[in-house]
């Protein structure tokens, strides 16, 4: 079975400071990993994904995430937070070679960037 | 190109009535997914289609819920005899052509309120 844990329900950070949103996963094989963002009253928007290769993945809006196989983690990071980054963030996993099976999502982390 | 669209965007219904929610996926996407999200919380998987077949219906909460997909395109999620606990945002997503680590693209959702 696959699962994703986002250990923090809420992350608060001051504008201009670096931010990290944590994600750990559990799968019985090699994973594909994804991050999504949800702004108020909107659907989920894709940010970035890890497939293979370089462990540091760069995505939209200046976000990046680092895949760490030994720690089974895929934390989302940004060097300098903006107030407009305030949103709900979801980490997701899919088992490699499982076709188009549904992504398994974490419960989400609410990021609040304070001016 | 057009993204995933859902209709209606909002639906208010009385307890006991039936409702139909519609999803138009991105053209050419073979996989289609339905999720439910309560009050800005996590995503609850409902059902997924590959083409017109539903390999995984495991998330449907009860036999009041059903879904179909026709022509490998539009999908309808039907909730019979709605209950207040059905109130949520219903999100649809589509992905890929076949195989591959494709991300899911989400629609804006249908907000269902059962009074």
C-alpha cells in the first residue's frame, strides 16, 4: 500500500524567509512524487514532480523539492517566500510502473506567509 | 488548450434529492479521476476510469454513489438520495495518454451543499 504523510497541518513563515513544507512517503517500490498547490476556492494546480535523475527538482513559481530515498522524503522548498504563496499544499505519490493509477495524496499543509 | 471543466460550479439541493455532477476532461486524456474534499481538507479518492472502464471504485462511500464515463470523455458522478454528509467539493482530474508518470490535471470543482 502507498501512503503519504505531511506532518505539519500548518506552516507559518515571514515574507522573504525560506520555506519548507515536509512530506514523507511509503511505497513498496520506487515512487513517482508530486507536489500540488490549492488556492482558495480553486482546484489543485500541479507544481512539480520527481521521476528519475537529479534529486533536486525545480517547478513553478520558484518552488523546488528534494527527493531523498534513504529518508523517503520529498520536502518542498522555496528560498524566499511571498505572501502570494499562502495556500494549501499537497504531496502525492504513485508507484512506478503502475500506469495511470490514482495519485495518493497527503492530507495537505496550509502555508501562511506573513508580511 | 482547454483544461478540465466541471459543471455546475455550485449546487444546492435538498436532502433526499438526486444530483448529477459532470466532468469534461482534457481532450485525449484516457484516465479520469473523481475526488471529494470537505471544507478545505484533504482529498478523498472516489473512483477512477481508464477509458470507459472503472478499474478502481474502492472509494465510493456507499451504493448511493455511482459514476459513468462515455466515449472515453465526459464523466458523470451521480449521488442518489443525498444526505447532509455528502456536502463537499467534488473534484475531477484527468491525465495522460497511456503509461508514463503523468501528473493529474484538476478541474475547479463542484461545490455541493445539501440542506
